[in-house]
C-alpha cells in the first residue's frame, strides 16, 4: 500500500513506536543508531488533538525501556530551548549534556539531552 511505502521511506531503517487510534497514527517516536552503544531519538510527535493525554510520556517510556533492553548504553536527543518537551524529557531522566547554539536556526538555540542505562 502507498501508506506503508511512505512510512517505510520516512523510517529509513529507524526503530519506531506509534500510538494508533483506528486508522490514525496519533503519535510516534523514532530512533536511529549513532554509535555502537548509542542511539538518537530523532522524532517525537503527537498530533494536536491527542496532546496532553500522556501519549508522548508513554511512547518515551516504552522506547527508553526497549532501547536499553536492546543493549544501548546511552540515548541522546535534541530539543529547542523553550519547548515544553524538555520537561517531559527531564521527567524521564534525561539531562542536558551540551548547549547547541542556533541549532534550529538564527536565534533558536537547542540542547543536547542524554540518559545513560541505569
Ligand atoms: C511535545 C509533545 C510530543 C508532547 O506530547 P503529549 O502527548 O501532549 O505529551 P504528554 O501528554 O505525554 O505530556 C507529558 C509531559 O510533557 C510536558 N508537556 C507536554 N506538553 C506540554 C505543554 N504544551 N505545555 C507544558 N508542558 C507540556 C508536561 O510536563 C507533561 O506532563 P503533565 O501533563 O503531567 O503536565 C507534543 O506537544 C508535540 O508533538 N509537539 C510538537 C513536536 C515536538 O515539539 N516534539 C518534541 C521535539 S524535541
């Protein structure tokens, strides 16, 4: 199906977890390997009408657990300064490891956040 091909193209070999409501993908999280024991969360998105119901928190919790079970030692992600997602990441144990000035464009700073396997 076209939809499946589209999804596979986006994934490009990345691991993914999704919240599905009927035919709708309400949210998803993607991760790709960046080192032998290191993985980068490249995407976390919940569509607006499904937000503030805990879906991102659930996706993140499951992804962290499975990535550590898969043998990764460290999970990294990037977040824009001011994005409320930072609170979510801190609630799950991520800490800021490096500032990323203008990572998102002029005047839009980012942060690298990471969590290590307990
Ligand atoms: C960020 C995003 C993924 C959160 O999804 P969500 O399903 O609404 O998040 P949850 O309901 O699981 O919220 C978990 C926690 O995140 C924080 N949070 C999420 N959205 C927030 C908001 N709009 N304002 C303040 N805090 C927020 C809160 O701490 C929240 O816990 P609480 O509800 O107990 O207060 C969603 O808003 C989104 O897709 N945004 C656009 C894409 C994006 O910015 N992704 C992150 C890129 S790094």
